[in-house]
C-alpha cells in the first residue's frame, strides 16, 4: 500500500540542525512531501490554526508551551492530525506517558535512519508507532493490569521534565529560562517533586532516576 502523495508534515523542534536532518530523511522517503518547520509551541499552534496537516513531528522541550498543551490543542483543532513525539528523553521512562497523553507514536532522537524511516511510514499509514521495547512494556502492563510501581507515576509531565533538568545539574535560573517559567515557579515544582518522591537532595534524585531509567 503506497503512501499518500504530497503528504503535509510539520516539524517542530527548537534546534535547527535537528530539523534539517529530519527534513532530509523525510524527503528521502517522501520526495513530494510538503514540509514546514517551526521552532516553538506558539509557532506550531499558529501553523495548525491556519493549515491542514497530515503529520506533526514534535520535540518536547520547546519554548512557549508544553507537550500536553500541544497535544490538547491539536486534538481540538485538528483531531485527525497524527502526532509523533521525537525526543532525546529516555524512552522507557517517557514514551508510554506521551502515548497516554494522546500522541500516536514516540521516536528517540538516537534512532538510526532506518528506524526513523520505519516510524514515518508507520505514522503515515496507520497513525501509530512504538519501538519493540515499548510495545512489550505496554503488553506486559495490559496483562498485569497495572503499571510498574514507579514513584515517577505520581509526577506530572512538567515535574518529571524539571526533575531531569535538575538531575543534569542545571541551576534553577537556567531551567526557568529554558522552560519559559518564573524562577519561583520552578522552585515550587522542585519542592513538590521532592515531596512526592520523598527525597531531600539532588544526589538522591539522580540515584532514583538512574534506578528507574534501567
């Protein structure tokens, strides 16, 4: 079954080099594709409000919004638009979370060109893509009727995002700049996630992230 001709794809990522590589890969697979690029959530919303798209490929950590807000916006304004999350975040920790939010697929930025092309083909034909490891995790989850007993299940997406940035050693001021939040808001998120995880220090956070990332 061939792919749709002149498929319309919007690529949202705040790193130009990432967009360039992804666009080149798409062009190899779909030479007739109509591709647009945006670098933040606000530009993504504007593009979605003005034109119809077949596939949105978007990073998670972009200025002027959040991934949950973006998915909700797309579901309201273009419910048939397929969403592929393209992220460098840990697949085992994040992928199922984003699929539950309403994304059709999750693709790691560390993926090979062949895997990226497979994901694009799957998204354009079925609207779904997940790696074998994620499929297995979701299958086991459905069999058990419950998720792995991870303390991170209690965190919101934003809290988990900030937890990872703190663990990377970024100061709160830098995190607030990256996420377009006030420093006091980031500090509140930090206190809240420390409370939920029952930890008191950054080394403890790093250790618990390492434990549940494996």
